[in-house]
């Protein structure tokens, strides 16, 4: 890893260009960091195309989460000494916990301050974790109460095969309009079915639905991406 005389080498992997450029600008203002690459997450899912010659990868998390999951898995597999710091605009505890379990060294919010960003990268390069204060509080509470978490598993049997297929497509990032065209059905019928799914699973947003689907093995983002490759 880097020391005080050698800048910490950083790769930025984010599908949202405005965030990626902002992070790059902040890091370039500090001589202790050197940005050695900025890529769309999809561009570095195959480590054979881009050598991960970096101490830290800052990984932007955005819907759909498939690309971010795949990048994290490949970094841990092909460059285990490279630390990953996830950057998210979401406050979903289960989502963040999942990224931590898959090997992310830390997680900060997109609204993090300049000093939070610097501290997260510095500690990650030393093999130490860092979380934005709000994420740390929520994650500690979530993990402490994880055994009490309920995902309405008992209601999975109430979901039809069509419901499950719709959930998987929504998790992959397709819109209802795109699914309606794919299935040659009406948009209204899919809106009704999505409303029914939300009610039966007690979720209120797409992010919560993705959490539910992953937690209950309805959706496997990495498996889905492997089939596409």
C-alpha cells in the first residue's frame, strides 16, 4: 500500500459522470492521492480490459446495482489487495450491509464532505474500514437487530411465477413500459401487478424491492450478469 511519500492510487468507477468528475476533482486537489483511472462501472467489469493497478477503487452504487456488484466481485477476485470504497446516495441498510459482506472496505454517502472522502480513501488503502457517520449509525443498528429483521418470507408463496418474473426484470433496471413491450401486455396491467407485489411484500420503493428480492433469493444480480456475458 501507499505511504506518505507515494500518492495513493485511485480508480473511480461510477456510472454517473457528474459524480465521477466531482470525485476526481476533489482527489486531484490533494497531493496524497493520484487518480489513475475513471471508468463507467460497465467498462471495468472485465479486469482483463482494465488492469486494476490501484490501491483503492471508489465504486459508485446506482440502480440497477448489477454492475456495481460485478465490479466488487471482480476486484476482490482478481486484485484482492485493492480496497473498495462504496459510494451511495441510498440509505438502505440491507443494501449497504450486502456490499460490506461482499468485501467493500467502507461506504460513504454521495453527499459526503471532502474530508470524509479523503479519510475513507486513506483508511481503505491501509486496510481499515470507514463509514460516513450516518451510515455507521444505521449499519450498527441494522446488524444489531438483523435477527429480528422480517422480509415477509411467509408471503413469498403468495407471489405467482409472473410476479417473480416481473420482480427480476424490475431489479435488472427495466421500466414497466419496457416490460409491457417485451411481454406484449398493457402498461395498466403491469402497474396493477406492481402495486399488488408492493402490498404483498410490504415494500414501498424499487430499492426496497431489490433488497427484498436479494434477501429472499428471488434475484441473483451476479448470476444474471454472468448469463449475459
